[in-house]
């Protein structure tokens, strides 16, 4: 399902790495919050971008709100559209426009009202807030206990209807298990029921995954042992659009919060691309190697999830930096020797790079090789910066009195 911009974990990671800039930043009436809000802002006069371990929206937003974090909670009113992503997403305040949310657990609380459409996806989805427009939802287990003002299209393994559930339009229902639709929800003439075979739902780990991964996946999605199948082309296209918008929002947060640091890393990657590629290969190999090494030791076993999370974060950071550096390098060839100047041009360069890299993904072999090269170049620049800082710290340590 297509979402627009989602501010994401990149801003949170950058704020954790640089706590001096964490807080609230206002640019062109847009409010950017990384990590923990500074408490200075009492409202967002335009759009809001909030990324952090816990994205708690506590101030009213006049425009669109974008939330991303392990926990994303909207506890204040949003005047326009709301976009949220996280392990746990909950909306407990009025939203004037559409809601687009994805997470392991997604809930529209009874204190919320949705003025437009609702697009929801997650392992567990609960809808207890009235939706004035249409509903599009995909879930492992879905509970509907509110009024839907338009059509509703629900795809889920199991569906439960509460006492307040009604659908004013046509209810399109596709489930893996039989479900009876009460007449209070929608009369039979406005109900279209389809069936989904359990192995058609892309909610399980593939057969080649370790047994404990498949068992956990099956337990989470209320079943185990079914074969995994690739999603249809429409889902792949929607996923590509969502990923593109998500990465663009991450890059925008980085460019807004740490413009000088990003430009320094970009120049490092563009100045020595082959060296950055080699350094990135070594750095990525080292990070991947830490996972089995940690798993072999009793002390390091609890750190395996941390290492996996670090790998995902570093991969994402490297991909964004490599893509932005490549796009800026092309623009430099057209007369911009210093790279794109200004937030708008830098964001445009990032959007162009992400669009081209996304298209390259559809080219067999060469496409993923090009994207991997972008990742390695970005990781190489990051690794070189880290090693350079560590070297500077070591060289700054005064020699001991007995040193020759």
C-alpha cells in the first residue's frame, strides 16, 4: 500500500550519535524532532517529522505528521495526514486527513477520529476509531470495532467484528479462515467475501531460513509450516514506492539535522570512491562476521540482536550516503563543482539518486550489483570517518614518561 514520506530511524540514529543536535529544529515552519523533544515547541505550524526510539506526538500539528520509532504514538491532533511506522503504532487523537500506518501492532484508539481514509498494515491491527473515508487494511489478525464511512477492503488471516463495527460502503473481505459478517456490519448485498489459502499469505519466513526463525514467524502470525510465496507485482511496486518515500524522508532528516557532517562524508566518498568501496567491503565483512562470533560465546550471545540491528542501520546509512554521493557527483559534472547547494537542491539530488537506484533494482544482476556498490561506498566513507576520529584520539594521548 502506497504511503508518502515517513521520517525514520536514520534521524534517531544520527541524534543518538550526536546528542548535541538532538531535540527540536524548525526549518521553514516545518518541525523536525530527533530523539527527545527539547520542549520548546508547543505546536507545529506546518508539517512535523519525528524520529526517535519513542516517537510520542504531544503537540498539535497543523499540517502532516510523520512518526517513526520503535514506539510511535499520536497523542495530539493532526490537522492533515498522519504517517506512522514502528514496532508499535497507536493513534489516540483526531486526524483531519488520511492515516497511513505500518507496524507489528497498529491500533486506532477510541479517542481518535479519522477525517479521511485509513491505510493500515501490521501483524495485529485494531480499529476502534471512526473512519470518515475508506479503509484498506492488511494484517495477520484484525479487529474492527468502529464505523467506516466508505468502502472497506480487508485482507487478513483472522477478522473479528466488535459491537460498534459498521461499514457504510462495500465490504471486500479476504481471509484465510471462514468468517461470518453480522448484518449490523453490512448487509449481504454489500459484502464481497474471498478466501486466501494460508500459504498465499506472505507472512512466514522462507523454507531456507533456520528452523527457529520459521517457528517464531509461524507463532507470530498464528500458524507455522506453510510455504512462503513471493508477493504479486502490485505489492512489489507498492513496496518499492514505500521504500523510496521512506528513504527520502530519512535523507531529508539527515540533511536537515546534520548538513555539514553529511557533506563531509559525501566529499570523502566522492574523492576516493575506489578506496571507499574497498573500505566498505572490509567494514561490512567485519560487521557481518561479528554475528556468528558473538553467537559462539555465552557472553556475546545476548549481543546478537544488537549486532543484527547495527548491520541493518549501517546498511541503510551506507545506502543513503552512497546514493546521495553518486547523485551529487553527477551534478558536479554539470558545473556544480562544490556539489548541490541549499537544502532544496540537496534533497533533489537525493531524490534523483534514489529514483535511479530503485529503477536499477529491476535490472537482473547488474542492478543489485550497482546498488551493492553504492552501499559499500557509503559504508566505506562512514568507516573511514570513524577510523580517522579514533586515530586522532589515539594520537592526542600524551606519551608516558618512560617512553623513548
